[in-house]
C-alpha cells in the first residue's frame, strides 16, 4: 500500500480493526535498528590549547639573523571541561574551554555544563579527538602551556583565515588573464567552464569566482620559538587577523 502498511488491532468494543503502521514501525517489528553516526574532526596527536593571535614580530639571533614569528597570547583560563570516551560517546576526545567571561553572557545550559565540571564561565569550547585519553587528565584541570609544549617542538596552528570578500578567478584560483589588446573580449573573465555538447553541463567543483577566505585553515609543523605561561611564539605566520581565536596542537608524524 505504498508508504503505509496495516496491522490488526482491537478497538474498545473488542472488535478487530485495521490500524496504520509506518515502515519505521515495520522495521522495528522485524528487529532492524537505525543507528546515528557521529563524526568529528581528524585525530590529533595530543591535547591542545586555544589562544588569541596577538600579531607578528621578529626575533634576531646573536649573529644578526632575523626570524619572522607570530605571538599567540593565552588569556586566563584554559580548562578541561569534558572528557569523552568510546564507552560513553563512541570516540575518545577532550573538550577544552578558553577565555573566562561573565556568567550573564552564558546560557543556562552552558553555565550548568561548566559548573557541573568545576570550571569557570568560558567563552570558547573546542574538542580535540584523540587515539587515547592521556593518563592523569582530569575534568576541571587547568592546562599549562609550559608542560604541553617546549622550545623546538613542531605544532599545528588552526584558525579562521582573513575574509577577502567576493573575488574573481585570477585572485581566488590563480587563473591567467586574457589578452589586454583592442578587440579582446576576455580580459579577466572566467572563460569556458567545460565542453558544450558533452556533457552539456558544468562539473561539480569547477573553480569559479566566489567568496574568498573566511574559513578554517590549519598551518602545519611550525616551530615553537618561545613558551611562557601567557604566550606561545611560533615561527612564521598563522591564519587570521590579530584577535582571532586559534587552536594549537602538536604536529603529527616525524619531525
């Protein structure tokens, strides 16, 4: 009968009448269960920190060599707010909170979640998916950057890149421009997007003009030049503008 199936059930008077039954109930009757798949970001090497991009500067060595670097400031408050395990959530992860703020700026569910785990009101929450939960890590513990990182370590720094607005193909994808001579009808235009007769359509993923930047970007294997309680200095540049929130984790692989 299409989407609806019928089954017999008793009415108040005792007579048997037909009652509608959906496919979902039919599957449940057959013992089939629907399972929700939970997805998360890629596995990290270890628990990371969150910080605020302070800006770029330069460090000079004794022989006069200049090294460009970025300072990531660490505001007060970087706590372990929740620990997920395979038994309870289907995967191992550590939730970290960062940047204390007033209670009035939090919703009641957020405030209750943090108070339950012994944490102050925090502005940001991030989750680090791990292979295994580190031993001795407890909910409510404050993370110390000098214990997690040391000078010479390689780290991955992720954050939202600078938004550049609507950009054309040349700026966004590095296309070559057309002739700039008189009579040319294609100077900085996109050009062809594919064959006409076959397939008579534009393939998904074809590079077009559009919004450039303003997305999460990760820069890998940056060297740590200095670690303090309130800042981490890494070699090179990191995504985003000064003031953006960043996540710092140890780089995976050999280094």
